[in-house]
């Protein structure tokens, strides 16, 4: 058929074995575009882009299940451009790591050559750096998942004043202030407000993940402001007492293992007339998404822990008042109207629960389920219950 390739033709043109094509078909990674009347599996030119993405992610260390979840919406519009951008970012990080491994190998080789006694600590360092590959794959996944969640809110929000713009306005930054962000993620708070940041404000972006800090630095590289970057665990902030005029933590506190020690540290490094802005969710936040997956399969749990129980809008004030004299709650009024199944699926698959276990072989079925839910109104309305606490000593 014109415009189509049989499995054998497709494999030959892509320079892979037909067994590989059949395997990816069986795994649900690369389904044929159609099947002929004679029963032949047929592929199109656009399927080459899907195959290239699969091979690239496989090279980077993603499992087949992870690749399946990342490529599940690749039939949607503009997937080729978005796919290539994703791969470029991942490949750059892989190159950075390989350069670090090469540098360490050269240094170790030189030491062994110049010294009769081998420095085994250097060998251990080399082992640790080489083993970083696994943690890098985790950072890749975290970065992708954060972008997916941000994009869903950005694309379908009904509040014209976006979340990051609203959150920035609460900071009320003034000239010559020192600002600390805990859990900066990819730096979106500052990228989204790049035109509003005073030139003489010093902003220190921090995260426990070195990969996230690198992402933030890359995303903010073209913005001429006083940004510095640091990697540390906010349970012990390596800063002097009474240093910062403003500290912010966007959806961070509910992830912390020891919230008490972190809040004690925040109060210590914040100036007496400073402000601490921390955001969180309420119990009703995105409730329709949990209801949808439960309706499709009651075994699915999108999060093993209810984050709002750790630190949410319902209990946040009580927790914060142990460390700050004044605590003000501010709500962000908004909801989402999602009219595409693909981005909603990506959001669900980016969650921290067991959804992959029960959706891996049912992606098409689940997508059809979501599309049917959208038929009546043309969209699915999703509740947003989020806000922030403004804390002062």
C-alpha cells in the first residue's frame, strides 16, 4: 500500500531486525499504523520517529515500562518536536556524566602511572562516579515528570494569573534583598517572572537533587539576574543565621522526612523582619483525577501517602505557628478544564503511585476511557485547591 511499509520493509529501512520490530509491537511500544486486509502489519514514515525515540531512551537506561509510559501519547500533535527536545536534554546530561567519568579515569590513570603505591580512595571515587548512572536516570525521570505536571496546569488553567506569577507576587521583593528558594526544581518560578525580578536582588536557588539544580541553572542561563545555585538538604541549611529577607518553598514541605528540623532551620536563617512563603495543597486538590483512575481500576493508587496530611492547607497553619509568630493563609482560586486525553494520561503516569502496574498493558483502553469521559462537555473539569502561607517572626 502506498505510504505504508510492511514489518520487513520497515525493519530493513530502519536498519534493525524484524525480530526487534515484532518485540516492540508485542510490548506495546510500537504498534503498527494499520493492518492490511491480508493481515500484514503496516507502518508509516512517522513510525520511524517513534522507533528513534524508543531506541534513544533505551540507550539512556530507561526500562521498557518507563519507555512505554513516556511514549504513550506520541500520536498526539507536535509529538515529534517535543520528543526531540526531550531527547536533546537527556543526551546532554548523559554527555556531561560521560565527560566526568573520562576526566576521573584520566586523573586516576595518571596517579597510578606516577605513584608506585595506588591510592585506593581514588579507585573508590571512580566507582562511585561510574555508578552515578542509575541516579542520573532517576533525575531524568524526575525532570520529565515535573515538566509534565507544570505543563498540564499551564495549558488548562482557567485563572489568567498563572500559579507561578501569583506565587511570585506574594514575595513582594524589594531592592537589595537576599532570597532563598528551597526545592527550586527546574527554576520555573523565576523563569516565569523573569521580567519582574529586580536587578539588585540576590537569589539563591537550592535543591537536594543535583540534577534539578543543573536544570534550573540551564533554564535561567539567559536571564541576567543575580542567581546562585547550591545543592543541599534543607534539614540542615549551610547558611548563617539571619541571612535572608525572603525564603520560599513551593510544594516542598510535604516531601520532607523531618519537617520540624527544616522549619527550625528556615526560622534560623531568616531575618527578624523577613518572610517565609510556603505553598501546599488541600484535600480536594485534583480529586477528579483520583476518582477517574479508581473508576477505571479500583486498585490504582496515585500516591502512597496523602501529602496534604503531612503538610496541607488544613493543618499547615497549626504546624507553622510553632516556629513563626504570624501566619497568614492565602488561597489560589482556579480549576482546570482538560479537553485532551494525552496530557491527562501523562500527568497520571507521572505520579508516584502504582498506576504503571495496572495500566502498562491497557494504555489504549484507558485513553479511550478518558476520551469518553470528555465527550459530554468536551472537557473534564478538575478542582484545584492550592494556596500558600506567609510566615513572619
